[in-house]
């Protein structure tokens, strides 16, 4: 819009871009004083790390790809087995 000289009524481009990334949007919300759901705020390297983080947080946990997935991919894990199964599926959906 800016390049075409059109006035866009809405958030600035950097805010729109940040909202597409769950990690960045949560960081922005926290910095602005917005209450957010507690949990892990960062990239999780692999399934073993996901299991350790979930155990530290306490079950149940919800997993979601930080970007991609098209609004899909939220998984609820009630146990370590659920995390193992759900983490890989969430990762695949985010990459797709």
C-alpha cells in the first residue's frame, strides 16, 4: 500500500509481520504489558527438548508451530507420549 501511495488503515507492516510469528507476537504482547498464557517462549530443537519443557511446565500443554500451519496444528498433550506424537506432527504441519 505504501509503495502505491495508498493509505492503509490498520497496523503498521512490522506489526502484521510480527503477528505471523507466534514467538515474536508473544514477546511483543508481553513487552506491551498484555497478559499472555504462560509457557515456553522460544524455538524447540527436537522432540526430546519438547518433552523436557512440557515436563517442566506441567501437563497438559498445548503445542503450536510458531509460523506456518495456516491456523492448524494446535495440539493438546496430556502426557509425555502425547508430546512425542504431537511435536512431530506440529513440526510437519508448520513446515508444510
